[in-house]
């Protein structure tokens, strides 16, 4: 009888722990998705200060053309292209949280003007976030264009 009570107590404890972890993961996922939206707004406006806050200093970015950018290079690129970017949206995003790491996968659409010509691009992305010093920061990102 004592063994059954012990087993039931252990099962209840494990369920409570799993529920608490799921709630923490959902909360973290919501925060990361909010940061993704902030990233879009900041990039659209060329707000380098906002981008600087959400990107880790060691962040690496694989751009649509396959080039590898450091955080500083990405910020310079965003500052330069921000004036030409009219719209940046992410119609689909999903987040998966693994403790202090979150991976966001989604799609994006961008519209703007480059060298006097209108452009429209679509693609997919994967961003990797880490919980460091009490905040979520993007440590790696990659964008892949969809060619039609």
C-alpha cells in the first residue's frame, strides 16, 4: 500500500513539474516571439539602437546571399537598407523552447526600393535565441530567399 501511495505521489510531482516547465516554456516562447516582432519593426525603421539591444554581441547572421555577417556588419547593413525598406512582415512563426535556448522558424515578406526600383522578396528564416543575463538575445540567424 505504501508503495502505491509513494508511486502516486511521485507521479503527481512529475506531472506538476512538467506543467510548470510547459508554462515556463510558453512564457519564454511568447517573449521571444514579441522580440521577433520588435526586430521587424526596428529593421523596418532602421532603428539600430533597438536591434543592438536584442542581438547578442557574438551573433552571427547568414544573409540571403549566403554571406556571413557579424553583429556589427548586420547592424551596418540594417542601417543602410532601413531607409529603403517599406515593409517587413513574418506571416508565419513557430517557436520551440529548450530550457535557456529558443529556436524560431518562420517565413517573411519584404518590400522596398533598391537603386530606385521597387522590390519584393519572400523567404524563410531560423533565429536562435539564448537567455543570457536575465534577457533573451538572438545569437544566430539565417535567412533563405524563396525564388519563384
